[in-house]
C-alpha cells in the first residue's frame, strides 16, 4: 500500500496569530549588550534580564533552561538573519518582527529593558507583524541581488557625476572629449572614467552569476516566459519573494508589491486612498516589466490595446498590466507552473 505524502503548507506572512506557548521571549539586541524579557502563559508582567552580554551563547543557555513550548521574537535589524539562523532550532517558533509598526505602539521613556518588556507584551498579545526570514539556500540570492543593486546605484552615480562635468563645458561625455589644461578637472575625469570601467567589469560578473542561477533554478526560468521580464528582473523578483506561499492570495501580493492602495472610510464617508507599506524593489521590477512588455509584440501588448479600445484610460490600463504580470508571476512561483499567455482572454469572455 502506497502512502501519499502530504504537501507541507506554509502559513501566509500576516500578523502573527496568538497561540498558546509556555514561554514568550523577546530580545532587545545591540552590538554590545542586550535585554531579554520573558512571560509565562499565566504571567501578568514580563520578567526582564538587563544588560546581558550580546552573545548568542548567552541566549542559547538562557533558552535551554526553560521548559515547555517557546516562542521568541527579535526586531528586524542588520543582524536579524544571523540571529534567525543561529536560534531557529532552539525554540518552537521564531518571529522577526517589523520595528516600524512596533514603534507606533510605544510610549514613555526608552531603554533596552523597557523595549524588551514591551516587545514581549506585543508577542503575548499576538500583535507583531512578521518580517520574512529563512535559512533556505535560496535566501542567499537575496543578498546577492542586494549587492548588485548597490553596484548599479554606484555606477549610475559615477556616470551622472561625469556627465555633469561635461555639461559644464557644454559637451556630451559619450560623444565628445574635454580639452582643458586644468589639472584638477583632468584628475576628476580620469577617476570617474576608471570608476565606470570598474563598474562595467563588476556588472558583467554579476550577470554571469545570474545566468548560472537561472540554469539551476526552474522557477526563475519560468518567470522569463512572461513578456517584459528579462534575466535580471526574473532573479530580482525571485530574490524578493523566495516563497510565494507566504502570501494568502494575489491581493496580499499586490499590496506587498505596491500595486494597490488602501481605502480610507469612516462614518460612511470616503476620505481617499493611501499607499500600503510595500517593497519598492518589487514595485520597480513590475513597472519595468510593464514598460518592456508594452514595447514588444506579445500577448500582454495585445491585452493593453484591447483595454484602450474599450475606453479604459492609459494610466489605468498600465496599472492593470502591472497587476496582471504580478498575478501571473505569483501563481507561477506558488504552484511551480509555467506561464500561460492569453489568460486575460478567458476573463474577458467570462
């Protein structure tokens, strides 16, 4: 008799549900000292350990002494991923939470012990909003893309600075050459040219790495099937999302991508809309993909023209295209499927 394996389900990344644990632990971490606050399931006030040395071993020893189910929370910082990997196996659940939202609930004086205490109360009440972390190998791609984005920003900055020098002489640095006896200007130009040359070399190295990643990762290869998503965008989108199952549905994914706004209503009156707290990199990726798709001759361009013929304004049509690309990529990453063009036709027929 064959035993069917059930697929492991991952809960969507939403506000952390209040579950029953014996120990609720919160850590306020810094580079030198830390405070640890803990509440039992029947506690009314947290117990705080102050001014402990900021060492992982101290945390592990503290956790090992506790009995029963344990849930731990730490606010998102530069060292959060490292702490997540180090401590994940020592507790039943670990939550890296959003510090921006927590700051809105704080009041009174600020110190490490008080911060840890308030964080512990929020954990116990189930009011923390989780920030996605994983010890999966694919999480390393996110770090790689982050370094690539930093390189692009530095390269664009160097080109803009060089262009501004040429414009001061009424010239174009791509087509013309400055002829001046000013040693300072010549030195600056030489420095910027070397920076740009090094930038181009490093960029090529990243592109080769992205190509190797694409060969190994089927999901990234599938994303390239969507019109407008090239090699770089496919790796970027995957590096940000990693696991699409953490989003409950496409509407949560739209919100995370910055492609929708919240309505503001009260007392039966409508007060307009406001932006969600979204990933700027993911929004930029989908807007870039939209521009690329509309320049070509493909199914998405045909969808756009169909909307224009129906009298839909250009801005609204473009936003619809961005959401269509986002929905398609979300479904592909969540279900490990390939892109199916002309899905929009079925919706129109329905």
